[in-house]
């Protein structure tokens, strides 16, 4: 028997860290000087890793699976009833084969658990995302209901200044929360690259931008809780026509305006 044949049957066990005692020591001494057995060991380790990963990702190459199964079959073929009665220190024993098989089973079982763990984490992330969205929707609904029913809310009705009063806008403003809900209907359509801009006219100081909006096909539009300075007292609300980017000061003339009541 050549030196390679002598140690070939040990390589599969060594690749799975199931070889112990003098057999392991002898094989490691041989590996230190044998490049061919070193390459064979690396291939067996790679094949074992690919087989373990097959439950988590793409199917491993068929040659890797075949190599590892051939190694298992080779070990099984070498175990016989006669060798079960051989001394404890013999190169191959039934317990050595069981250790190899148990290690392989542990690898496959761990890979299966890893796949289940990944799927559970994915389901948990999806459920968490849905819950976060539902919570945000509920908070938005509560904010709107609170503003609409707040007894301190000021209601403003905006009417056209130079045309018949068909277009209409209604602003509900809660000063101490800087909360604003604006509803418009029957608004005329706009030229291309133009937009309506809502303005808060304070008791003191310059007009404050309160949101941009474009009416839909029915002339309806809304502005909900635009960013406003805290605690600003409103005298009126007004609307102008601006370029799409909006403006920092109103472009005259005002097309609609309404004072608090």
C-alpha cells in the first residue's frame, strides 16, 4: 500500500474534525510533507461546506456532492463485523465511523436551522414594517381628528376677490400646535409650471408660506400640517399663483383671501 493509499481513508474524517489520537497525529505529520494529500484535504473541506450550504442557497456543484458522498460510501465499505472486534487503537473502528457520520449530520442540521432562522427573521422584518406603517397611519388620523375638533381652532373661509365666488377654500388653524388643515374646491386649473401657494397672514410681520398645492381634475386640493413657526397668531390666509418652486413672498395679486371668524 502506498503512503497516499494509507492515509486516503483518514482524510474524510480529518476534514470533518472527527479523527483523533495517534491516527490524527500520523496524518498531520504526513500532510506536512505531502502536497497531494493537502490538496485532497482542501477539496474535501470545500465539498463539505458546499453540501452544508445547499439548504441555504443555490444548489452546489454536482461534483462536490458526489465527492463527499463517495467519501461516505468508502468509509462505510471499509467497516466490517471483523473490524468491530479489532483492538481499540486500530486505524478504523465502528465508533470512528459513527463519529464521522454524526459530524456530517450536525453540519446538515445546523445548515437547516440556519435556513429556518433566516426565513423567520425575514418574516419578522416584514411584520415590523407593516406594523410601523399602520402606527403612522393611525397617528396621522388622530392628528387630523384632533385638529378638526379642537375648540381653539380658527376657521377661515377664502373666497375669490375678482371673480364670482365659486372657488372656495377653508383653513382650520390651531395656533398653539402650529397645526393647519386647508381644503379647497372648484379651484381653476393652472398653466403649465404654475402652482397655488397658501399664505398665513400674521397679526404682525410679513406673510408666511403655508404650502403649495395644485387642484385635481375636479378643482379640489388639500394642504395638511405644513411647517409653520410655533405660536404664530394668524390674522388671515391668502392664496397666490406662483412658479412651481414656490416663493418666499407673495406675488401679487392675491387670488383668494379670508380672515378668521
